[in-house]
């Protein structure tokens, strides 16, 4: 039996592959894993079933240092994104089999067109979902307060953009004062979305303390923009109760975060200028209103002074006319008083005369009536006079000066007096 070595076997495989697949192939695939080492790039490629999202093919791929050094910056410049897991790519590969290291696809070129289309599709899908939820323009409907001075900032503390923003707004040429509060967040690399959402949640817990939110980046790599194109971050910003201003610091098309924010500016410095200009606009409006009020007040004062001067000139004439009218009125009143007084006196004299006549007849009638009553009383008194009773044959017996009405009231030895018409009889009870 003739045998061969493993090396010889692998060499046959290499020759077969080189002869059977001599050319390069453009492949649409998805990156499952990506890592860089010593300038080389190592990828795991995957294809998923579109209906069930399960893998139907896998392969390893490599991009050597010399090629990767040119492809990486080219891809990031065109797409504004860095190659990451989960991204769809269009790559040119050729087959390579090494006796010691086995089979691998070698990447020789990359076309960002497919990636751009996939990114655009994802962004379009996110925008569609936001519009279906009715929140796409929600933050834009909030009013940026005229006096926006309490600013919540979402940024990396070490970012140059944050320093530029703070310097620009603190040292503004008008001398306006702003209250800046930083909520640190990761603004490049992995974790952008979760970090910004966490900062927004912290602001939301005390949103009454702020007038608006500023999300600024500046100075970061263009390839770190994918973190700002996510549905969760967009929903948080769209539904936020305060106006959100974004100054991500990039020149490419708007990211999803820019689309849903209240106001989008290009750089952190521009965000600071926006806030300063907003406050200056309010200040200008106040000054203009103050000037208008001052002008109106001066005009009103002048008008009133002229009116007062005209009135002062007319006062003597008016006083004379008023005096004459009042004197004439007093004369009329005096005549009326005199006339009514004479009438009242005549009426009073008539009344007194009538009362005098009435009093004379009334007194005479009263005296007659009283004399008649007196005569009746005298007759009654005469009838009740004890002497009259005695003259009729009656007698009155008294005991101790009081009329004796009951015989049992007298005791043996008591003296009683019996009064008759003519004299009296004194008796002793035996």
C-alpha cells in the first residue's frame, strides 16, 4: 500500500483548490465576528435563512495587514461606520489552503455599496416605526423656552466637543449666565446607545430642574456613528419631555438621533451658539418691548401734559362760568325756599286756627262729660254712705273699731259698739 504524508495530502488539496478556483469571487454576507490582531483582520462570515433567521452557512475569512490597512479607512470614510458584527458587506474573496493552517477565504477588496444600502434600509425601517408610533416629530413640537439657561448635557467629560461647548457658552460675548450640568456618557465605540439612554433616564428623573437637553460629541471618529442610529435611542429622545438639541459633529447625512431631536446643529460649538442666540433673542425682545413702552409712556406723558396745559388755560373761564351757574342756581333755590316758606307759614296758621277752634269745643265737651261722670260718682257715693244706710233703719256693730260680721268673733267680756241713725249703744258680751 502506497502512503503519503499529511503535508503531501494538504498540498494536493491546495493545488486542487488553486487549479479549481483560481479567480476571486464577490460575496454578499454578514459579519458574525470580527477581531484585529497585529494589523490583520479575522472574520467569521455567516448567512442566515431570511424566513427563520437561522444560519445556513458559515466560513472564516482573513484580511492581511497590507490589504486591511487600505480597506478599513476607505470603508469607514464612505459609510461613516466601522465594520462590526451584524453588518452586511459585499467583499471580494479568493480561496486559500495552507498546508499548516488549513482553508480560509482571503479578503482582497470590499464594496461599501451593499453596506450603505443595508444601513439606509435599517434607518428607513426605524423612521417608519417611529412615524407609525406617532413620535417622530414629538420632540420638535416642544417649545424651546425663551430663557433657556438650565442645560443638561449628555457627553463624554473628556471629549473635546464638551470642552468647546462649555467654553463657548460660559464665555459668551453678552455675559449671559448658564447653569450647565453634565451627565457623562460614552460617545464612541461600543455602548453608545445604552450609555446615552442611561443619561437621559437620569435627566428625566429631575427634568423640572432643566430647560433643555444637549447631546454633543465632537472629536470622535466618523466610524462611530452607528450608535446614534438605533430605535431605542430614537424613541427615548422623541418621547423626552424636554427639547433635545444634538450636536454630534459630523458632515454626513442626518443620523436617526438628529431626525427626532428638537433641533440639530453640526457641532457642539454650534449648539452653544444656538443657546446663546436664543437667550439673546429673548433679551432683544425684552429691550425692544422696553423701548416701545418707554416711547409710549413718553408720548402719553406729553399728551397728558398738553391736555393739562389746555385745561389749566380754560380753568379760570370754567370757574367763572361754574360760579355764575351756581349763583343762579342758588337764587332759584332761595326763591323756592321763600315761596315754600310763605306757603308753609300760611298753612301752619290755618292749622293753628283750626286747632284753636277744635280745642275750645273739645274742652267744653270734655268738661261736660266729666261733670256728668262726677255727678254719677257722687250719686253712687251717696248711696254707699253708711249714714244713708243708717237712716233707712239699719245699724252697724263694731268690735275694736272693725265691723262685726260673725257673732262667733265676739268673746265674753268684749265691748261692742252699735251705731244707729241717732247715736250709738255700747254693750258688753256676757
